[in-house]
């Protein structure tokens, strides 16, 4: 069963600044994420120091930050280059 998902304004703002090719990769990874958040290709892990936030990899540089909202909802919080993790 697939998770439902939505995204924050912060995610949306960051997403539109990325290249079309990067956005295409992000969409593919979101499909994997909502099917299986622990899929090995995502390299999902909890963000240290942030109790409910997770990160997953789009590629070696781009990360998606997300969290669960209930048992079957994923909120896409932010997306961007690996250094977005420094804020946590």
C-alpha cells in the first residue's frame, strides 16, 4: 500500500529552483519513497538531532527531508543540495 504525500511551501520553493533534470530525478525518488520509505536506493536515515525528520538521497548531492504525519502520510519538508542538512 502506498503512502499518501504532500509537501510544504519550503519544499515547493526549493524544488522550483532546481534544474529540470534534477526535478525529474526527485519525482522518481518520491515514487519509490511513497512505495517503500526504506528502499535501499534511498539510503533513508533519521536526521541526527531532529527527532521526527528523515533524509533520503536523490543522488550523491541532492537530499529530500521528510517526516511522517500519521501512519500513511509523508510530508516532504525540504529538498536541495547536501548542505541543507547543516541546519539541523
